[in-house]
């Protein structure tokens, strides 16, 4: 009986350790087990601490990501994106197959509505030809503008460099640039709106 109790304790401890490891790294959880939960979280406008249209402080001023005004109180963001700030100049994001104000299958016509398409990493930095080359070499081929919370103007010098890492296979044939449609497979998407080498239109 004592041996049986010890075995149960060992099994319980192992289960807790495995659960803890899975909570720390979603990549350890099989995708088919997380898919339904991710879609449900997205539908509820929350995803494990990730929020749509966060306020990001840059150089002492508050900014949103430019985009549709479908966040709280009209806050703007990139459609389908939810964020968690990972440091003063970095965010991690989740990109779902949904559009402005919940438009269905806005990014991909052959992925399910609300599908968790990409893991996203964001770095806030300036733009220059040299930085564009450097970031492109690391998979950050797309940048996005930020707009002031107070008056809607763009940040005068900085952008958000984005790296999109696909979690599944689908066709990216929607979004703001359907003319850039392409097939996507798991891994860093080096064709995701590649504007990095084009100078931003700062005010």
C-alpha cells in the first residue's frame, strides 16, 4: 500500500511538471489540442494575457499600432493581432484569421475563421537602409507605423519591425494587400508584406 501511495505521488508530481512545462511553452502542446482553445480565446477578445490595440509607450509618449479603430474606445491596431509587451522595445503577438471589427477569414480564404495563423515578434526601432538590411536578414521584412494616442499622428522616427512565423499551412490571399497572395507553410514567412526596404512616410 505504501508503495502504491508513493507511485501515485510520483505520477502526480510528473503530471504537474509536464503541465507546468506546457504552460511555459505552447510549442510543447500538439497544435490540434491548442487550436480550439485559441479560437475560443480569440472570439472572446482575449488570449492568455494578449490584448488587441494595446497602448505602447515610446520615448515617453503613448502610441497605438496604426490600423482599424476596432479596439477599446476606438483604439487602432493591425486587424487580427493580439499583443503582450515583452520589454520596453519589444512585443510578442498572435495573428488570427480575422479582420477589422471581426470580419471573417479576412487574411486567408482557406484557413478557418479565427485560425491562429502566426506567432509575431515586434521590435520598435528607427528605419534606415542599413537597418532594413539587418532586420531582413533576421526575418523582419515588414514594418508597421505607430500613431499617437493623443492626436493620431505617426511617430516621427520609429516603426515596429515585425517577424511573422507561421504555425500551419494556408494561403495568405487577403489582408490589406491581397495582390501579394502566396502559399504559407510553417516557419518564418519571408513574403509577408515585404515593405522593409521602402522608406516610411514619416510626418
